[in-house]
C-alpha cells in the first residue's frame, strides 16, 4: 500500500537530525550556510528535482540585478553559486519530495513527513517554502478535477498505466515531447495537441515526433482542447478546436503540460498563524507562532517585508542565531567574522 | 503568489511624479463586456497600466518577467499592427496560456507609447 492510502501514513525511513529546511530556493540554500557556520547540519527537502526554487524553475536565464556585490547574475548562476558556497557544510538534499505533515512531539522536537514516506525527527524547522509548492498548472476545462488521477495526469509515475489507452498529450515543451515518444509504443492511439506548429522542446525529440507523425503512428493536431467528455471519472473524448473547426477526439488518458505554478499547499495545514497565505514572524529571530519553527524568504510576513532574495539572506542569518540556542542550549553564542575567525574558516574548509 | 507589492509602490510613485509626461489611453474589456479605460504613462507596460488601475483578470504573477503567462490579453483587431508581434520568448511563454488566439499577447510585453494611444485589449475569461 502506498503511504497516501493510509489515514495515518507510516514512514518508510526515519531520519533524526538537528534541522530540516523546507524548500531549496535561494533562501533555504543560504540558510544552510548560516546554520553551518553555527555547527548545525541541515536536511533540505524540495518538491522540485533540483535546487534553486523560483530562480531555477521560473527564470533560470533571466538576469537579477539586485543581489549585493553581484551586479548581474542569472537565476541559475545564483543557484549554482549558492550550491558551491554551502558545499563545505554537506547538506543532505531530498529532492522530489513534498513535506506534507509537520507536528510537535512530546519531547519538544518536531516530526515531519514527506509524500515519499521520509520521516524527520528534528529540533528545529526552517520553512523556506517561498511562494509555496510548485504544482502543475491545471487547464481551466470544466470538470477536469474529477478526472485527475483517473484519466488526467500531470506526471507519469508508471508507464504501464498508459498501456492500451487513447492518450492525448497537450503541450509543446520537453515533457510533452518526451512522453509522446515514450508512450506511443504502448498506447492504443496517441494524439499530440499544441497551439502552434512550433515546439520549444529539444530539436532531436521534435524530429523524432515528426517522423512518427509521418509514419502515421502519432497524430499531431495544431489547436486547443476546449472541452472534455466522460462519465465523471473516466474520460471518453475531448473536443479540439483547430483552424479547420471543432473535432471530437477519442481520449481515455490526457496529459496536459502547461508548466508549473506555485500554490501554498500543505504549509496551510500545519497549524501556524497565517496572514494572507504568508507566515507572520518576528523580525528578531524570524520565528513563527510556534517556537522552534522559523520561516524565512518569500513565505514569511512582517511589517515592511519585501519579497527579495537579499531580504531572505538577512533573515537566514538572524534565524540561525536563534536556532543555535535551541540546538545547543547553554552554548555561548560568539559573534565571529568569516574573514578573521579561524574556527569558521576551518568549517568552511579554507584553513 | 504575488511578488509585485514593492514594484507596484515604485510604479505608483512614478505615476504621481509624471505630471506632464505623455499618457496613453488603454481600454480593457472584460469577458462580460464591461470596459474600463485607464491612462498609462509612456514607458510602462500594458500589464503595469492594468495593475496600477486594478483592472481585474490581469494576474501578472511574475511581475512582468515574461515568466508566468498570467497577463494574457487579446489585442483588438484594429490595434494588432501597432502592438506588433510577440518575440520568440513571448511565443514560448504563450504556450503556457489558455485559449491562445492569433491576437494573443502577454500584456507585460507591450510597451505603452504614443502609437498605442487608444489601444483596446480584451481580458480572457481565465488566466489559468
Ligand atoms: C520572474 C521573477 C523575477 C524575479 N526577480 C527578482 C530580482 O530581480 N531580485 C530579487 O531579489 N528577487 C526576484 N524575484 C523573487 C525571488 O525569486 C524570490 O524572492 C526568491 O526566489 C524567494 O526565495 P525562497 O527561497 O524564499 O523561495 P522560492 O524560491 O519560492 O523556493 C521555495 C521552494 O520551496 C519548495 N517548497 C514549498 N513548499 C514545500 C513543501 N511543502 N515541501 C517541499 N518543498 C516545498 C518549492 O518547491 C520551492 O522550490 C523574482 C521572482 C520571479 C518569479
Ligand atoms: S506578468 Fe508574467 S508573463 Fe507577463
């Protein structure tokens, strides 16, 4: 049974640690650095399959001009540099996992559970969830939510599920083209629908797709889906508007690929105070309404908050000081510069 | 997700200081036919003009970076020449919009100039 099938999901793996950072966006990554300087090792969880959050997912190639001391840096470069900067602290990344549950244990520590069944028992939690969970965009077709998971899929976990189906794939990027090529051999029929006869996907997959179309193995339609038809759980057909008019196409499995959007997601269910879908924090420690749970970066709110990368970096530094008092109670907090402290330099691996 | 508060404040200030700067009129027509005409300063984008005037249906989640496609509009037939064609980057982003037509544009990629004074655009029923 998969973990989702159970009321109280059981963990497949339990990790005890000092700190879990939820979100590998720029602020979560820099938190690893600030925590590391204070001897706190972190596990970092993100839904995406790689680090960088918005910077890597939404604008990897676009320039950012307001990161101090970097007159111009792209979203991906910033991510790469942060990854290099935090390397000495050996953070453990858990990609493609979403933190679903967060609760406090009787001993004061926290229990986190991901959708992949990883359980963390930790002293401190840093929520760096940014704009929330990245989720696939749902085409605004009436009733589509009723078919999600049965006939409408935004990702393919098991290819076999698609065997024998009349598969319709919508989109023109790499996901759409890759799945067209992968599913064509096992589908009963495969129709690729895109709004224009021009594809963003890698040229070699576009070529392969065109060859399949020429052989009559894939049907390519230039148009848009306007309606879905089915019995409320299983799709039967869809309506497609093309230059030639409207046509009904048999469809028992649809895969729409319209990119990702951010939705608050599970963060809303953790019992924290919220202010317009953001987590209010103090500006001394960036702690939430629950002591021991911190929130930094785009996800938090306080008077004057600016959703900027540089603000999140500052928040990470102050948060780490407060986290240290929880992880190492009684330990004297010594303020040090990386330039001159030999102990910090040792941690950074430069001494 | 809303990233734009900071940027919007700056824009408001710009607008207040603009005084004698060139303004163009832009009309936004909602799916139900309601029209709203706003004054936009040259140099802004049509998306910014919509946000500054609280035009409904223009979400602009990415703040104008051509990275979200939630500022999608249909340019009125009469204005398609003046507003020009989408760039390749904009075309790629339009793939993420819904009900894209020949007259589709991302309003954050249309600059306000004297040439488009009087522009009419339609807001789609849904931005995704
Ligand atoms: C187009 C664009 C241009 C921008 N330009 C600038 C700029 O010039 N300067 C600037 O300072 N800022 C800019 N920003 C804003 C900047 O990108 C954000 O402030 C920054 O990304 C916030 O970082 P973060 O780490 O808080 O969150 P994010 O980058 O949003 O990352 C959060 C991560 O948390 C993950 N997550 C959320 N919930 C969960 C969960 N339950 N389980 C697991 N993972 C989870 C998400 O998948 C995501 O990867 C821009 C944003 C956009 C979209
Ligand atoms: S505002 Fe995001 S693409 Fe125009």
